[in-house]
C-alpha cells in the first residue's frame, strides 16, 4: 500500500489554523514568547482546544508561525512574477523581504525558545530564500531587465543588511531608498557605444 501524507484540513479547520498563525505572528512579534496561548486563541477567535489541536505545544506554534511567514514570502515570488514584469516583481518582493525580517526580528525571543527546546526553525530557510531569489533573477535575466551575472546569495546578503537598517519605522524610508539602489544595480544596462 503506498504511503500517503497527512490528510488535507477541512476548509473550516484550515481557516482556524490560518487565523491562529496570523494571531500568533502578531502576538509573538509584539509581546515575545511570554504571550499566553489563551490570548492568541482569543485574538484568532477560537477556543484554546482548537489551538492545541493544531499546535500541541508552544514551540510547535512558534515554529509553525515562523515557517508560515517564510512560506508566504517565498511563495510570493511566483505569484508576483505572474502579475508583474520581473524587475517590478523583484523590487516588490524586496519590500516583502524587509517586512518578513522585521517580523522575524520581533519573534526573535520566541524563536530562541524553540531552539533551546531542540528545534531548528531555520533548517531550510536559506534554501527557500535562495530559491525564491533565483526564480526572480532568472525571470529578470530572461526578460532582459536584470543582469544575468548576479549571485542569489549576494542579493540575500544585501537584503539582510538593508533589513537590519530598517528596524525602526523611521528608517523605512531610508530602507526603501537603499532597496531602490540595490534594484538599480541589478538592472541590465546595454553597453553604451564608444
């Protein structure tokens, strides 16, 4: 008999799970790991039993919340490429990356609790991020709007640096300007005639 994966959730169960994850990211980013699970369930509009059915431990909820944010960011690359020119999609994705990093920074204490309990929420983060950046860069190179000699890891390092500088709301305007500079450096420019 062939092995099967977990059954997909019913629509109402999936909505509850999604609401719990959204409430958890707000709570952990705002209040850190000490926020009560009751408060998260209440914010999501579900009972504590529903929370525990989806996430049997605090660490499971924290890790799922982080992984969900990572998946949303990485999956956005393909979605953006379907509706925008590749260079526009890349620049829009960069803003989302900064938002993701801001959320991750807000969840830092909660994520450290997962690591202390033996979990590794970051196990596949870099690979997923590099794959998303690679898709964006390849689409831009194929369209002739982005240079083809860009290393995805270099873009990730650059974005991470910009994200560190964008930690405070007052610095978001500066971060947008720096992202514009980074995007300008990625754009393909035909060699000027001598």
